[in-house]
């Protein structure tokens, strides 16, 4: 692609060329192609490691090069599963004035009275039901589910197959491992997953998880 043709294209970056980013990029590409208002664009990977010039047929740029490209518009999506790393990347991007675009697969189901803040990534077959509030840079991987009356903080990750039942509060930067199940809370007495907590793969959470604690097993217990 010539530099002249790139000047006419909006530039979208998937931050992270690892497994998460490679899974997100085709979803983002399909979403952008389906937008009737979207003109010409280029979708690239952004990564600090640019030893590979292309990955899966896409250019790999560091953030400074991405910012220096001549484009009429640009935005990024933080496709890193680790919440702590997303926090760091968000600080870097905001420091450069870079905006975000959400990635939502067409198979995603979002029902009623759902508010999702900027930068979310919703993979295929995610379901978010009703009366739910979700913070910034939320990740919901394949087949994850969030049921009614939940409150989800910033930089939360749901790995594939997470089942979060109703009336649950999830703190900032929590990570819920693949296939875990979160028991339903009660109105006025939600089950709480504390900020920075980790729920292990396949765990069944039946009571509150304190901030910063890792729980595993069925029923889930501190590791």
C-alpha cells in the first residue's frame, strides 16, 4: 500500500499482537466493514515489539509510528487480557490524546437498559441482559454472560465461558477465568468481587471475594 493511499484512510489500531489481539482483529474488521458510514480505513496492530513487520497480514506499528502516520482519523482498541496492562496502556494513549473505538461482534446480544463505557471488546456470542452498568475497557470473551442488575467496574476481563449471574458487583481490574460461575446475589445485597481480584478457571463463586484475592475451586476458596 502506497503512502498516498494511506493518507486517505482512517487508521484503527488493535493494541497487542498476541492471541487476544489476533482474536479481536477480525471481529473489529468485520464490524468496520459493516458500518455504512465507514469510509476507507486501515486496521493495524500496535505493539512495542515490532520485530515482526506484519502479523496475520496486518502491519505492526509501535505507538509512536501509529501516531505519526498521516491519517484523517485514528482510534485504538486495547486487546490485552491482563487488566493491569490495559490500565498502563490507557494512560499512555490518553497522554497522547488517542481515542478509542469499541469492538462488538455481530453475534453479541445486548438486551435492555445496558450502559457500557468506552473501549469495550465484546467477542462473539457474548450475552449482556438487562439493567447493567459496565465501566471502561471491559473485555468479554467468547460465550461470556452477564445477567441482570450487575455493576461492573473499569478494566474488567471475563475469559471465555464466564457465567456471571444477576445482582453481582465486580470491582475495577478484576479478572474472571474461563468457565467460572458467579452465584446470583440479592437486591440490596449483591455478591461482590473485589477490585483486582482473580477468579480461577472453572471456579464456582458462592460468596464475596475480597479485593486483590485469588480464588479457585468449587466452592471457590482463596489460593
